[in-house]
C-alpha cells in the first residue's frame, strides 16, 4: 500500500493486491491530520525531547519523557490506515516528524524513525494478514513502540543475510536469535525481526516476523556505551521468541526490504540527521549573531563556516525532499521500486545524507569555535556531532558504496537534467 497526495490535498491509501485497506476519501478526510495539526503535535513532543536531551545523552538512557509525550500526542500510529483505526498519514508526514524530533534530540528522532520504518513494512506487506491488521490497530490504539532486529552475531550490517531460522511445528513457530544490536530492545512493546524462512533455507531466503512483548524473552548480552545516539539504548540480546505462523509477514523479506524497509529507513533516518544538522546550524547562527553584535556588526572570522554549514544543510534538505517525492510517486509501482536505478538512488541517499549531515555539523562547529566545542553552554554542538557521526556506521557507508558499485557501472547517466 502507498499513501499518495491527492489533488485536493487529501491523502489516501492506494490499493495494492486488492487490499481491503483502501482508504476512502471520506474516511481519509476524517482521519488524516492536517499539516498544522501534526506540526503542533510534533513540536509539543520536540519541546519535551529537547529539554531532556542532554540528560539522555549523558546517562545513555532511553528518552522516556519524549517517547511518553509522543504516545500522548498519538504520534506512533499516524501511518496506520484509517480502515484500521489509524490516521492514514503519508510517509512525508512521518519524515517531517522525524526531522522535527531529530532537531530536538537525535536519539528520540532515530527511535521514532526506526519505529515508523517497521510500521510501514507491516502496512504494505501484510495486506491480507488478520494478525498484522490486529497489531496495526493496537499500534494506533495502544501506541505500541516497535523495535527492529536485523543485526545478528558478528555479521554487521548485512541485512540481506540471516543465520537464525524460524522453526515451525504445525501452526506454532519459535525463533532464537543472537541479536547483537537492537535499539530500545528492552523498552519496545514489540520486535520485528529478520530470520531465515526455515532451518533448511539459505541465509538469503529471509522473512520478517513480528513478536509482541509477551511472545519473547531477552537476555542482555552487551551494553550500549557509544560516542553518540546514546539514548537509543541499542544493546545486544539473546532473543527467544515463540508465536504463530501468522506472525510471519507473507511476502519475502527481499521484497519488503526493496520496496519499503530500505527506502523508508533511509528517508526517515536522513530526516533525523537533517534535523540534527539544522539544530547545529541554529546554534552556530546564534553564536555568530551574538559575536557580530558584540563586534559592532563586524562578522567574526567563523562566519564563512556558517555560510558553508547553511549551504550543506540546504543541499541535504533538497536531497531528502527530492528522494521522498520520488518514493511517494513510485510507491504504487512495485517494478519501479525494485528497479536497479531506484534501488541505487535510495541506497545512495543514505550515504549522501550521512556525509552532508556530518559536514554540516562540522562546519557549524568551526563557525562557533570553542563555544561549539565545549560540552556545556548554549552553543555546544558536541552532542550533534557525536550523534551525526553514527550515520556513517549505521549500515556502514562503505558497505553500501561497495554494494552499489556494480550498479554504478550499469545505470546510465540521464541525458537530460530535468526529464
Ligand atoms: C545508532 C545505531 C542504531 C542501530 N540500531 C539497530 C537496530 O535497532 N537493530 C539492528 O538490527 N541493528 C541496529 N544497528 C546496527 C546496524 O544496523 C549495523 O548492523 C551496524 O551499524 C553494523 O556495524 P559494523 O561496523 O559492526 O559492521 P559492518 O557493517 O560489517 O562494518 C564493519 C566494517 O567493515 C567494513 N565493511 C563491511 N562490509 C563491507 C563491504 N561489503 N565493503 C566494504 N567495506 C565493508 C565497513 O567499512 C566497516 O568499517 C544500529 C547501529 C547504530 C549505529
């Protein structure tokens, strides 16, 4: 399913495989939040997130106040279609919320982004699944928080291979996974995880399975004391889950990853990193303004770095909005989504956004000098820099660049700039 912006501005869900989730215009009109209303709700959460961000970062603790506020503002179920009781908001809406939250607290933004990426997968790839429909309803009514588990053992960021396998006996399933990185695994209400389809399946024959909290047990194996994104609490666990075969999404993970998981992850994560970069630029601007006032309107030497930061932030925002437009236009067209060209551009979005976010924050730091370099004070951008640095290792940029190397040889450079 995709969410499209109709000409009269009412977003509604498009049909996929004759899904009984098709939002009627009337239903969507009732449910879809207006941009102003959504912005106000996101800003209310951002205010809470910003207030607690330094403490969250210092203690590497879960941003419980911000996530509670997000639940109170009913932001966790915005993507859930109106037919399932949700708001039927678009991916653009979710991306905007990621940006606003990332601007306040990188960890809160990233938690929200990872949650929405999994919600998007459930919506699009469980169209006939009563079990997943029930879960989606609960995500809206109970404001459940979903975590994602792809990283396994020492396998790093290779999402397209699993070692663990779904074991099936009749309608019952069991899964044991060495889940070495699961952001907010201990705090989530459900974990959506990759696994091999069956014990005799090759590592690339994967499925996506949702387990609610009562379905699994987590044994803590490694902590999360990192440079940045400390509030995501991305600890490692031995995961032991059990449930019903209905909890396995019907489509292969290969399809889910190509059509939804990867593009929505890269769009929402990039929005969070852009939010972090925007916040660093805000601080650098305030510093340069203050310095100019003290210097009788004479701009300090660091002003050129602020210009550079502003320029890279503009490019970053443009890169994300253009990719977002492309995704929402292609969302109803599976072959287009799976085309080499589209996959390459969405993969490269992550690398480009990561590099631009880091460059923007670094320029903001140069603009404000020691005031930005300090861990304390209103102009500090140290948390921003540390959080932004996570973008290049979260599914390593090198891995992505290596994966798209062949595609770069095959995909032709367009003859025209605008067509
Ligand atoms: C903030 C944050 C939150 C996260 N949250 C989650 C989560 O909720 N759930 C989850 O499952 N995982 C999560 N992860 C983990 C993430 O998905 C990746 O698994 C992880 O970032 C991989 O890190 P790695 O350096 O160990 O592995 P790798 O990606 O294997 O990289 C290791 C090194 O090998 C190099 N390398 C690896 N492969 C190649 C290649 N093909 N070509 C060239 N170089 C290569 C890289 O340059 C890198 O230096 C999170 C990570 C971060 C940073």
